[in-house]
């Protein structure tokens, strides 16, 4: 409970709401023993006294009654009615919801249909109809507000109950021979209570507002008794001559409802773990850069990555996703970037064009140069004009990476027109051409298709066509075939290879599959724990892997026609990049590990063939 | 598409029947003799007798429901004893005034709410976001009737900019500019609460969408960030926002009851409150059933709009 409260009050607004509400509630409780005039004592000689008058702190109303006293008594009444309505609606709604959710089937169906009917009304119509039948009065208004809010609780609690009923401990109770009633009371209800309490506490403000509203209309509390709503309703007639008589009760309602809402928000945020982790942060248009110095290394070519460092900052933790990664990509070349999930290969690839989600991503060092132009420090406008035009991406899951509610034709046309100042009709024709280039059947007709209407392979062809839209120099393909069937995978790989040869594209191909690398890539870089362990020409690396990790990664690839053979998995898990061990990141899983491997940084050594290992398999 | 709309229309029928049944049952719970309740306590026994027969009140409950429903479908909502005119005429007249007010408020709160939500999501944790958050909290906490009174005090009494009440000026009004002058304050006051709710929800929906892969794709294409937010993200977020607009329409309609009272707008809400205070039961019944039916139909429109926006629903 204590950490929970601390969590709630860490939200300053919630703390403020809690304090204000606390003061109001204490005042309301103490009202009968405070030295106040009786709230209904009239004094027609002193009508409409202004606030701070002698003996009347907040002035008097149209009958000369003390506003302060009426305000506190009215607050007391409004709070009581709000709490009572919330309690009654909460309990009745929860009972209905639990029964519907627990018994399911017919009971559930009939009850929920009824609830849906009630929810089909704008709430006040129902409340008005009920008050019309019962007649105006505070108690009747309370009943109306309660009834109107029952569906809300019933529906919520039913949902929660359905979730609980399918849990194991309910089955266990049934197997133990417990009856429905015992399971309901012993197992279900205790799990529901916190949910109901929270739902009630967050709706009290709303209930107070609604009953005050009915009183304001003259349908709630009747004179001389007054809650805040009817005080406001009565004062309205004198709004011009004595505005304070309206402002005082109105401001009180505002204060109560606002503090309840603030506190309720705080409670909800504290309970919702998603919000707590700050996961709902919005990724900005380009990755945040906090680079101290730009590396001065000069080695201009098509694409050069120098000691790139990308980290994730979450709270106080720092995840070093990419650490000292250098890559080189020449025109028409295909470079494979290989590693397990979490090795940092995708983050490295996304860093190139500043597409790492940030927050939490931050590029903390290194340089990316495209034709000698630094991209890390480049302003957003420059980065944007290069994205898609010179460097295009193809992503892993074509379903989630295509916009679900735009037609594929429109998405292609947008890609073209973002960089080329041509007419819609021209772009349309070019888009069809692109779809033909990627062997998309019936492109003319299917320009109007939505992504969900296509197969996985077709979607990825759209993704590739979109990447080709502006004739880029480089395509960065981030596991483009992982989400596809094996046969489709082969087609897509063949397509990429063909496009590369025809158009002279350079491809940075990210994958976890050495089989794919062997098929497609000229050179390969192996990543592990955010660092490059080995790099070299594909044929050389495949023939004689230097790093123990590379060797074992290669032996994980099954070969067709190679007969029966045991596929050796690599035991253990990739390291957590917020707590990398000193020395070699692979050391804990390595079968050739020696003490020296765990001591201090190990350099990536070599010329064309590089390896980061003290005891490589064979001399590179 | 046409089939989807047709299907949706068919599913509305049971809801409409249910709505009428609920209204009927609530009204049937009036204690004592309904005819007396309708005619008032000064009615002669003969009149009570005649009305009982007319309304079929001597029949069993379920038969009465069907008689009543049959009458409704023929446009016979009964007669208001307090106003001495057919209920339907009065309801239609009043409801058109409510539509002007609530419709304007609904358009206002949708546009303002979504815009505020998008801006505050796009500038998360920046000044604009914090400003929107504060306004939202104030908006959803302030009782609309209090806000209305404060607006009258400020704009009508102190600044003398806008008329304090009514739909048209008593003397020499009646044209569109006159209506707009009268409409400004009540429509704004009515829109405030829903604006807050919609802004908060839109912000959440946008934050959710902005983390999706297809947003990264749009950025990777080089699409301008403004377009990423207002086209790609907003369009996808609308799928989550539109159903809430439907729900908020109900709250706007509910709020209209208070605002019509504060600004003496001659709408259906004020009519219902007066009818309750005068115990004009048939007018209450007719008004409630009519407005509820309109609301159900409106929600069908919302569903259709939703399916137009999101092709995945149609299949």
C-alpha cells in the first residue's frame, strides 16, 4: 500500500487533488460542530451581503442566509449523495456484472443485451424519465443517478469477471468440489473488490456533478434543504445583482470534482504499468543525438559508419545496444549484418537514417557518412530529404509496416511524390511500373487493394517497390524475409538479388540466418552484444570462421541434402546490454574461453578480414 | 459496403424496440392511476375514464405496450395536457432548436478536441502538451451549468458582447447573424466538457499509433513529419477516436439539458425539465423516446463513418 501511495503522490497534480479533497472532506465532516449560523436561518434585513461582510465571511443569499454555512452544509450533502450514488451504483452494477460474467451463456447474453439497451440512451434522458416517474426530490435524483450509472459498472465488472473465471484457480476450486455460491463469494468476489473500489472512487466526482446538475434543474433537493446544485440554481436568478451567490457554490463543485478527477487520474496511472514504465513516449521524427565529438576519420565512399554508438536510456538504466560499430558499404555491394535477436543489428541499421525510436534511443557517438556527408549531426530537413531518396528501408513485418488503412497504390504514390515533383497521374503510372518491377501480379487492378487483402509475400513486394520508388543508392533490408514462408522467402531473396544487379543497388542486409547471407552477400559482419565480432568476405568467413561465435552460428544452419546431422544450438542467452561483462561479450557461452577473455576490452583486429578474439579459430 | 450499412440498420431495430420498451416500462411504474397523473388531480372522473379507454389503460401491460408502440409508429405520441397540443409537434419544434445547439457544440468539440489531442501528442511533455492537459482537466471538471453562468456574467453582463439568453432577439432579430450571436456562448459552454474528453482520448490514441511500425515506414520514406502526424498517424488514430465521438454525442445531448436551462434556449431538454415539473407525463415520455431513437440512429451513422474509414471492418 505504501509504495502505491508514494506512486500516486509522485504525480504532483494527483497529490494536489488529494490534499484539496482531504481538506474539503474534513470540513464537511466537521460542519456540525463548527461555529456556524444555522444554514436555513433567514435574515431579510441582510440580503445579498457581499463576501467578507461583518459576521458573514462569504456574504448572504437572497433570503439573508449565511452563505458559508450553507456552502459547508451543501458540500456535506453533495458529497454524501455522490458517495452514496457511487456506492449503490458500484455494488448493484458489480453484482449484475459478476453474475453475468460468472454464469455466462444465457444469463450473460440476456443481461448484457439489457445493459446495452440502457447504454443506448443519452444518460440524462434515462435520469429524467426516472425523476419524472418518482417526482422531483433529492432521494429520487439519487436513485436516478444510481440507476443510470449501473450499466457502466456492470459492463466493466463483467469483463473483469470473465477474465477471472477462466483462470486456473477457479478450475481448481471447481475440482475441489466447491459449489457456485462458494466459488463466487470465496474466489471471485475478493478479486473483484479492488476493481470496484477503484471504479467507484474515480466516478464519485462524476456522480456529484450529476446530482448537482439535477438539483440545479430543480429536480433534486427541494428548499429549504440545499445541496451545491440547488444553491447554484436558486442563486442564478440574482446573477447580475449578486454574482457571488452563484460563484461560491459553483466554484466549490468545480474544486471537488477537479480534485477527485486529479486523484483518480493519479490512481489510474499508478495502477497502469504501461504508463508507469513511460513506454507510451512518442518517438520523435529523428533519433536524438548526444554526440560529444565527431570522429575525424576520413574514408569517403558511398556509406561509411564509424564507431557508431547507440544507447537506450530508460529511467536510470543505459542499454548499450550498439557499441563501436563500423561498417563500409560500396556501390553495388551487398553487406550482410548477422546476429541473434538483441545483438543490436537492427538498431545499428536504423541509426544510419536516425530512425531509432527516441525516446528511449540516443545516438551517443560515432559518425555515419553518405558520400562524405555526416548524417548523425545533420539537421532533420537534410535527413528527411535523404530518407527514401538515397537510402531506403525494407522492414521485417510487411503487415505492420504498411499503413493499414491506406491503399497500397496511395502509399506508393506518396513515396514517389515525397521526393519527385511530378503529377499524381505520372506517379500513378510510375507506381504501377514499380509493382511490375517487383513481379507483382495484376498491378493495375491491385493498386486499390489494402495491405490486409494481400498475402505476406505480396505485401513484402509492395514494401520493396516502395523502397525502390526513388531509385535509391542503398537499400537497408531489416530481416525482410523473416516473417515469410520459406518458398516466398526464396522468391524475395532472388528478387532483391536481381534488383541489385540490374540497378547497381548497394544493400545492407540484416538477418540472423547465415544461409541467407551465403546466398546474397558479398561481405558479412557478425554482431554480438552490440559489437562486431568478425567481418570479412562471405566466402572466407564461411569457409574459415575465425571467431568461435561465428563458427557456431554457421553450424546452426541446416543444409539441404547434407543428410542427418545434429544441429548444435548455442547454449545460454545473449547478454543483457545494460550489464555487459568486461572483455568478450561472448565469453560466458564460449567453449574456448580462457581467463584473459574476461579481462578488458578486446580490439577488432585485421585488415580486410577482422576479428575481435584473443584466441581465434584459425589465423585470419 | 451497402450490405454492411444494411446489416447495421437491421441490428438497430432490436435496440430501438428495447429503448421503447425501457421507456414504456419506466413510465408504467408511475404510482397510482396514470390517467389521473396525465390529466392532473383536477380532472373529472368521466375524463379519466375516457382517457383510460383511449390509452388502453384497462388492458394488460403487454397489450398496452403494443398499442402505444403502434401509435408511435403512426406518429401519434399523444397530447400534452399542459400545452394542449400534440406531443410530436412540440417535440419536433423543440428538438430542432436542440439540434442547432448540440450539433454546433458537437462539431466544435470534435474539431477542437482532436486538434488539441494531436498537438499535445505531437509535442508530448512540451509546453503545448502541458497547457492542453491543464485545460482538459479544467474542462472535464467544470460543471457546464456553472461555466454557462460565468460566461453570461463575463460576456453578457460585464463586457456586453453577447446576448445572455434565448435563441433569437425578441425585437428585430430572427436572421442568421442574430442566431449566431445567441448561439456562440451556449455552444461553447456545451462543447467544453466533451472537448476535454475527446482531447485526452485523441492524445492517447495518437501516442499509441505513433509507436507503430507503419509510422516508422512513413518516416523512412522521407515523408514530412507534419504529414506523418496529420495524415498517417491521425488517420489511424481516428479508428479509435470515432466511436468515442459517438459516445460523446450522448454527453453533449445530455449537457444540452443544463445549457438550455442556463441560456433559456427553447430546446427539448428545457422542455423535458418543465414537463417533469408540471407532471406532463405524455410529453416526457414522447420526448425521451424520440430523442433516444434519434441518438440510436446517430450512432449507426457513426458506425458507418467508422467502416468508411477503416476497410478492415467492412470484410
